[in-house]
């Protein structure tokens, strides 16, 4: 757990730099928001550990973040205001950098695969994205929402 | 997971440099004739990071790449927290889109099978096709296949193959596809954002990034609805895969294999 906390803090600092360079928000301005984001993440991990219901951690972290920003939560407006200083794209850049740096480890496995499975994997990803977008679009057009 | 499996300053330092450099380059669009492809910091970070990790360059050891993968697994939670905080104030808007948001999940789960299985059979795949196309084959899905068939079965090999391809190229491919789909003008940005909630963190991040570059005025809505759809896909994922996706793929395999499978065999005969 100590290592996880240290990792979140490190990524938080890296994202603050990216937020500064890419979105012109100075680290001092974005720091309170980032601290809340890191705290919610750590608390989510903690909840997943102590609550005996087995649910993926993603759900605990999401629910917690949702809860503190809904109007029923006292002080939600100031939480929203400070966390808005952290751009969501700035938080995603370090994540994909870690993804990139782990690329080489699966290359050996990849070279063993045939071309068919490579084609099919692209088809599978296309299918899930395309069909869900299509259903959402049809839903919106039928209900008249967002159009 | 070992306690020290997250501790590696070399990896963090590389990420820091990658973030600073790529955020400095900023957003660009590349015109490829049929439309523009969104290029943005997280995509550069993914590609440059991948080049750094190439085994032939000997910059990173396999152990270090494994640590990067471990960090990736938990780093996504910060992104999830941020998305959650965007969703909180927008709950009424999310509920307003409730019908579409609920229905599009059918597309997420059925899309892999309906598009993937027939093509896999046409390409001449057998039982591998079931494992490959019953889901997007991320870790929880692999566990389901391993439990039912064993990881060394044809189904297991199919699932693992898609898993490996997805880990390597999923985010990159889907972000390019999202750029292309966004420019057809057929879809509302929010429809595509919901489509981006495929149930994998890095893929969803890369797709919503591409969409946010192409529809800058809807960037926040894109993050909110991609996040909401991704959350629902994750919550329902395991149950739907066990009770719907896998039985349905098997059912479809039985129906389609004699038609499409044999055809593939005849084609092969002709080729010989």
C-alpha cells in the first residue's frame, strides 16, 4: 500500500508538470485539485481492502469521486472548482507513457501469433466501438436527445 | 504483486521526460486524404515509449517493462477518479441520456461477436474464434476463458492472441479509428464517446483524447460519457461475459461454422 501511495503521488507530480506545459495551469494552482484526486484514489483502494464486498477497485474509486462532486455532498462546489484545474488529458498522458514503456515485454509473444489473429483483434475492437456508437446514435435520434 | 514491483525511478523519470516533451509538442492534426487524424500528447507518449522499450535497443530490461505494466494497472485509477469528479455534477445529464447509455452497452458486448465471429470463421479459424471474439479479451475475460476451457485450449489461445494484440496496438488503433469515425459526420460526439467506453483504461483514454481533439467544444462531455460508459462496461463486464457473451458466441459458432467454416475450407482447396 505504501508503494501504491508513493506511485500515485509520483504520477500526480508528473501530471502536474504536463498540466503546466500543455494546459498553462501552474502547478501551484493545480496542486489542491491533484491532491484531492490522489486522495480519492488512495481512499478507493483502502475501501476495496476493508469492505468485504468484492468489487473491482475502479468501481470504488468512481463511486467515491462521484459522491463528493454531487450536489448532496457538502462543499462539492469547491471540490469541483479546484479539481477542474487538472485537465483530464494531462492525467492520461503519463498513463499512456507507462503503457508505451511496457510495449517491449509482449513483443516476443506477439511474434508467435499468426496474421489471422492480428486481423481478428482489430475487427473485435472495431466491432465493440462501432456497434455501441451506432446504438447510442440511434437511441439519441429516436429520443431526440442531443440532436 | 510483490511490494517492490512498483518501485523504479528509471521508469518514472522516462515518463516525466515523455510527458514534458509530448505536452510541449501539443495537439496536431495529420491530414490523410479521407480526413484528419488527431495527434496529441498521450499518443506521442505511447509511441515514443514503445520505441524506447524495444528489446533491440536494450534501454529497458524486461523486469523494468513489467514494472511499467504494473504501474499502468494502478495509474489508470487516477484518471478514473478525475472522470468521476466530472461525472458527479453532470449526473442529471447522464440520466437524461439513460436510454441510449443503457442500450449502447448491448453494442459493446455484442459488437465483438457479431462482427468478429463471422470474419474469424471466414478466415478459417475454428474454436480459437470463440475465445478471440466473445469479448475484447482483457484480463477479466481471459480469466473466464481460462476457467472454462483452460488457457492452453484453442479458445484460450484465441483469447490470449487478441489480448496481446490489444495490449500492443489497441489504444493506438482505436484512437485512429475514433478520429476517422468522428469525421464521417454520422455520429454525435456523445455517441462516439459512449462507444469509447470499451472497458479498457488505456484504450478509453486514447479514444476520448482523439475525440476531444476533434470536438474541442464537447471535450468535457466526451470525458463524462466515455467515463460513464466505461464504468458500466466494467461493472457489467464479468456477468455479461459469463451469462451472455460466451453462451451466445458458442451458439453462433454452432450455427455459422458449418456455413462459413466450410466455405473457407473450399477456398483453401481452390488456392491449392
